[in-house]
């Protein structure tokens, strides 16, 4: 390290003397379990007044040296990347307004990359959205030159700055980095999850890869993995270091997950990383922890990694607040103060059952947290308040989007279910159900009786399909949709629906219509026509996530399959081999 006495105090000295030092933070491909690349983050010398970026770039603005500093940062990053013989992509931060500065030298990055033997496609020019871009057209021209030279483009801090989606749509970057604000506590904030879902869906349609920034907990990472986000960055995965990370840490869950389709309906979605204590620790250690952190209210107590109790802040403080409390209890084990009957649930427990467990016991509802386990070992803490808030949100959302007649999920949840499956590239099937001859049945028996048939059909399918853990929704009228996991035997379930439907539908007809296996009703031309008993037509498709971009594409496939099923006189299930829509050239 160069002594500070040998380092110039002025920014121009740091640039001239080459004293800028890059740190490298990994960007992890959590699907492939590999390092995609690193973002270069520039620092001044250790202990220098301009060591950290805020001071460094603030000084550059004051001295009108942003262009010079920007170029020096790029040079430092590329030189160190080359010296360390780093692999993968190098994300280099560039202020977009620097590219618009007519005095900023052109071609420096290309020449340096050529000198160092770095292929241009390994360098990603990362534009921060923190500064307003006044000349979008000029920026597009500048980036076009970079692209023509083989460099790739990323937009940083999406959602944090000025131009937002407009800048994205006009620049069409290779990577979009979602601002850390939307990632922090993502696993407990449904609004943030909706934002990230929307961004990932839009990115797929625009051929941009999404990078989630600012990941600081396992829960946030697992939620992103559940949502199909592939590239992740943050302190939990790796801090900026002078020596770059070359392999994914063992504690990072990677690989193609087969998530529980309803993980958001289990307490796994509420799990928070929280420090635990060993059952043999002393109470004074717990007391000091509670004093140091006023937000700490519950401490899990473990024995060989398994929970045996919970320390509650109020209980520990009560013991130590007495005149001789510290003397009496400081050296006592945690067992003297811990709750020996905390609520302990497995991470796969449903929110509904956990909520029932807590609200049914007046003693439990007063506690602030419960313990979540995985295979019997401590996994994290769950907040009672968070659980009840999530339950309330889910019930309100269900009520808002449910079909009013059957209370099954309506169009919005159906679309979300299919879009999530596409984003996560899950292997799944979609079945479209429709009743044959339902309009003439309504005309003869009346809408009230028709509604009873629809409610019965909904109950029947919920029993068979919902009972198998599969998603069932009601589009409207006599149209229903099911989404099946590939591992599920969807054929058996559909055949069981047909069998039960055909056996029981006769109960909704008058005796004379049962005898003639149908009814007389006016046709379109006004003449009476015989219609056979109601039947159920099922069209099933196996969407290809690479060819279907959204639920709209899947709906086209399913509608065509259902149309084929309705050509049969009796109840029928037809499977279509078409896996993607035919697009016009």
C-alpha cells in the first residue's frame, strides 16, 4: 500500500498518479450456479478523503472533472481485469452524460481493450439512471457506436432515477439492473413482487436480461429464484473485493428449482434470517444483544441446530431490571428465561394452518415471532404481524379478483399463474374447460338454474383438480382454466372430471328430459331442435416457454384445443401438440 503522505490530495493527482483502485462485486447466475461476471466499483486510496465513491464523484462534479474521472475509472478497471486474468463479463459504470460531452475523448475504451486483448463482448457499459439524461437521441447515437464495436449495454438502478422505462425502451439494453429498493424485503412485500414480475415479463419481450441488485438475505434470493430471475448481485452473494470471487459460495442456493407452485402460500415466504443463540449461552450475552439492538424482540434458542425455545425481550428485560437482577441472572443459562413452548412450524406449512394455530390460542397471539424450521433445523423467524398482514392481503386480493359466482380465481390470477410459469420456464400444461349446449340449457331452464350448474361444476373440479394441488380458475360464464404441473397426471384428473360430470349432470334435468337424454330448445333459426345433455369439452396444451411470451399466447393455443374438443358430440378431452402460436412473418 502506498503511504498517504506519498499520495496527492487533489483529485487530479489521484488520476495522474493512477491511484484509483477497482473492487469487483460478483454477479451470479443462480440458475447455472456460476459467476456471470463482476461489476467494477472504484475507490480512492485507503484512508484518503476521496476513498469512497460519494466523495470521489462529488469532488469530480465540483471541479468539472467527471469526464476525466470516468475515463480513469474505466482504465483502472480494465487494467486490473487483465492483470488478474479474470473470466466472465466486466460491468463498467459510465455516467451517460459523460458520453454526451463533446470534449470526452472517443474510442479510448476500444483502444485499451485491444491493447489488453480483452474481447469487446466481455465488457458491459453500465449506465446509471441516477442522473437525468437531457439528450436521449445523442445517447442512442453514442451507444450505437459502442454496440457496433461489440460492447454490450446495461441500465443500472432501474426504477430509482429520472427516465425509467422511457430510457429502457429507447436504448434497448442487453441487461437491466433493478434498483435495490425493489429487492430489499421483496420476500415480504407483495407490491415489490408485482413490480419485479412486471419488469421480468417486459424484459423477456424486449430480449433484455434482468439483474437483481442489492440482495442482502437468503429470503430475498429465494424469492427471486422462485420468480425466475436468473442474475443476482448483492452483499449476501459477495461483497466488492480487490480479489474477485471465482466460484459461487456453497451457502448460495443455485440451480433450476422446482418451486412449490404455492410457495407464497407457505410460511417459507415469511422466513427472515435472524441470529440465534445456543442453549448453553449465558443470559448476560442475550441481555447485551438486546441492549445493543432496540429492534430485536425475539431470539431463537437452539440445541445442535434445532430449536428448543425462544427468548422474548420483555422477559429478559424484566429479570435484569430488578435491583439485583444482573447479579442473579447474568451467569445463568438461557433456559432460565426462555419460552420453552414457542410456536415452531416447518417452512412448508401453509399460511392458513399457521394463522389458525396462532389465532386459536390467546397465549400465542401475544408473541411477536414464531420459529420456522427445515428438516427439523432452524431456518428463520416469522413475524406474527407479518403473517396476519399477509393473510389479510391475500384474502382481500382473492376477494377482489375472484369470480363472484363460484369464488374461484378470476382472470387476473389466471393470467398471473400462466405468466409466472412462463417466466420460470416451468414445464406445465393448461386445460381449457367449456360446457356443450349451455346456452340452450339457460334458455329453457333459466339463468338461476344455469348458475346452479356452474357452481356445481366449479365445486366438482375444485374437488378433483384443486384437491390434487393444481391451480383452477374461472374465466367467466361456462369457461374454466386449470394449470397442471408437468409431474401431475393431468389426463387422469381430466378423465375423472368427465366421468363425474357425465354421471351427475342428469340431476339438473326434469324427468322427461332425462328419459329422452336431452331437451328441446329453439335453434338460431327459431325452430325447435333436440339438444343432448350438457357435456364438458376440455382442450389441453403443453406451452413451450421459449415460444409463448405471455398468457395471451397460451390462451390462443388453449382456445384452439378447446374448439377441437367441442367438435365431438359427447364430453371429450383433446390434447393439442401445438406448443407455440404461429406468428406472421
